[in-house]
C-alpha cells in the first residue's frame, strides 16, 4: 500500500504545488483517489497511475480546489477505455455538480458511475476495507476518511510443516481454516504452524479543517494521518478564522490521536522553499514523526511487524 | 495585438498539449480568452498573462475540453484580487454549468460576472471591436467568433504640420476631427496632414467543426483564421464522422475564405513530434501561409501596412 500526493497546495495552484489530490494505491492494484482538484488528471500523466485503475474517489469537501478536476478526469477515464465501475463518495451537492457538468458538456461515460452522498459517522464496506467518515470543522461540510484494512490471516510456515511431515494439499487448507489435524498420532494445531494474524493498516485522510477534536477521534491509533497544515505556527488566528490548521495544530492532532506517523499537506502558496523546512520543524517539535508532502511524492505504508512463531 | 495558445490538443490533455484555450491580448492590455479547458489557469501561470486582465471569455462550445477550466479560473481571478467585470459568452447551457459549479463549491466572486448565452449570427459590440458569431458543424452547437477591430484614424504628420507653420493646439484637434482650417490665407485640409485611416484587424477563431462553408463565410477576408485540424489528411472519413477537420480541410477553408494567414490547432494526441511537421506540410500544400500552434506559442498580429501621404 502506498500513497502518492498529486496536489499539496491550498486554494489555488502554483507552479510548485497543485490543488488537492492524493492517490492511495492498494495491494490489489486498485487506486483510490482522495479529492480531485483541477488538473489532477494532468498530475496523473506524470505519475505511475492509470485512470482505469481508479475505482473509488473520496471527496472530503466541495471547495473548488478539491473537486474541479472531477469532470475532466471522469471523461478522460472513459476516453482511455476505462470500463469498470467508478464510485464517488462526497458531501451532499457532489451529485448535482457532476450531473450538471456531464450533462452540459455532453459527456457520455462508457462505464457505470455511482455517486454516493455521505454523512457524518457512516461506514462504507469495500472489499477488504472498512471506511468511516468523520465530520471536521471547515465552515462548510468537510470530512475525514478513516480507511481500515481488514486483518489478514497469518502466514503458513512451510518449513515447520515440512519438519512435521505435513505435505502440501487439503491438510494445509484445513489448518488455514483453523482446524487442528492428526498426523501419525500427533495433534497439529493451526497456531503451531501459522503465524499470528496480520493486522490491517489504518490510514486517516482529513479534509480541510481547523484544529478539531473530531479529527483526534477519527484518527485514534492510525498508522498514518494525513492532515492539512495550511499555515505556520504564528498564523494561528488567521488559520482559525479561515477554518484551517497550522503546522503545530496538525501535530497536536497526531499527538493526541496517538498515530504512528503524520504527513502534512495543503500548504499555502505564501511559503517558499526555505519556509517549508521551517514548517516541518514546527510540526516535528510537537510530533517528531512528521513528514511534509510535495507533489508527486510517494510514501510506502508498510504492514505492521508481527512476532514470528 | 497578439495571440497566445494555451492549449492546442484535442479531447484530453497530454504532457505536450493541454486542452483548448487561446488568449488574445489587445493593444489596451485587456485579454480575451477563447475557450477554457481544464488547467488553463495552470498554463497561464507560465505565460505572461494576468488573470485580472482577462475581461471577456468566449466559449465556442460546451465539450469538456473547452470549458472544464472555467470554474477554477473564475475562482482564482477573484482570489488574486481581480475586481473588474468579467463577461462570458457561450452557447446555451454555459450559465447552468457555471452557476451550479460556483454554487456547489461555495465560490463567492469579488467581481461582477455576466454570462451571455449566444446564438448564430449575433453581433457583440465591445469597445473598439465588433464580434460576430457563426454556427459551425460539430454535432453539438459550436461557434466561431469573428473579431473585427474598428478602423482607427490616420496619424497626424507632425513634420508636415511644422513645415506649414501649424503649431500644436486646438487646430490639431480640428484637423483630426476632419475640419479644414485656414492659416495665413492658405487652406489646409485634413488629408494634407493626416495619413489614411488605419484599417482594423480581423481575427476569426473557430470552435471544433467539420469542414464547413459556414466557416468560410465567417472567415471571409480575415487577417488571421484559427481553425482546428484534429486529424491528418488521410483521416478524412474519421474526421467527418467525429465532426472534426483534417489539415487539408482547414487549409481549404482558409483558401476559400481568402484569409491572409491560417493557424491550425486542436491536434490529436495520436500525432508525435515527427508527425506534426507532416501535418503542417499537408496544410501548406493547399494554403501556404499556415502555421501550427503549440502550447505557449505567441503570434503577433500586426497592423496592416498603409500607404503614407
Ligand atoms: Zn477548503
Ligand atoms: Zn469538441
């Protein structure tokens, strides 16, 4: 599983940071997009992402810098031969926006499109994942998505099985399914030959928001939290007034939610290269395991290490 | 007057050609945009165009690759402090598209926006210009715009006036206004000291279309015709079926309309660098004074030379 940041700027595009979008690539190869600002499809041209592999798009909120790339991306996905269903989740209004854009532009998609308007605290079940929505504080409805991967069964230890004289075949399956077996008068239990279950990963991606305890609740214990940090520490009042967060506020959310890793994004274009090192330092002073996202950066999200038997 | 091509590709963006937009910069400094595909505002970041100087946007037709950049550009123009009125002309439907996008995204523009839905054969009067619309053939309503600059009064020849002993002052204004004057018993007529009127330039920018006699009519005698050439000469049937033109068809329009200059754009992404030389040659074989547009190319549109007195 890996996350690629396609747009990490705030409000308007700059030559360095495009408006918001991030792509979560699953182990299955499917890609889930989070937000789709204008020119997300252009950013994808330079990334190793295929439009037809995008199967879900999660919209955090309806500000233009998070949705104006949707109609074009939908059209291009069709133009390039995408045929599999695409599901878009987003706040109320997303359906009317997309339906009007597609109708007026006479865009006929050659794949099924499903648009689901979300609310606070709902649970979405996708193959191998559970996604929960959490309302944040951004003046308009803005959500975070908590993506939890299902637990995976532990690994069958082939060496150990060989030692015990168990040959590959239906017995393997019995053990995997949790049944004990008898072999030459010995009982072999699944726990003797199968490692512990592999915990699923948990990634929380927040939309624009002020510092909010709702974000803390949503992010509780996550492996990765992606949180906006539009402003530097000294702009706390400005951030509050405009329903955005500072670097330190993002770090405080990570701290209180006891996540393992924080990536900040949605950086105001007022900050230049030198400033960005400073932004990162501000966050790290509060929550050390912080990274700052740049456009086209990809971060691996590793499976959690588990003890071996 | 100059024209900058911001997007010269067809249908979907490629790394080399963005979707459609061209900017006509007037001598006054005002800029008129023709079409506004997705990421036009991004292209503008690398051009010497200021969003606040864009005062009119002319939309040829409502296909996504010609309009999906509008909502973002409108928002950014406001964000960057644009306060002057912006007028958008386009086919029926443009109003509903924009109003929905701005409403859903909660975009509040800090300047007056006027949206005018056009029809075939109407005349728009803008300071110093007359613009006429002409319906083309593209399956959906698609227009060309004929932009005619008003004739400008000839230059007052200061040397000649000095020779005749006329001093700068109210007499200059009388002559400019077409009145003859008497000085020391001599009659001085305006034509003695003012050059011939300077003819206005005429630029015709067509939206997507098949070969069409309507385009010929609209472009009659223009100084510059911008016409699509989505396909090469050998794809004539394909072009016809998809309501697009070939290189040769664009050149034929230029020829029949007896324009002075043709620039082709809206080039399919199937053509690579080597092919594009070939596309140009095909058009030039029919109409020699042809150029092919690339993104970020600017062409000067000079005043017509007039005889001096
Ligand atoms: Zn926002
Ligand atoms: Zn078209």
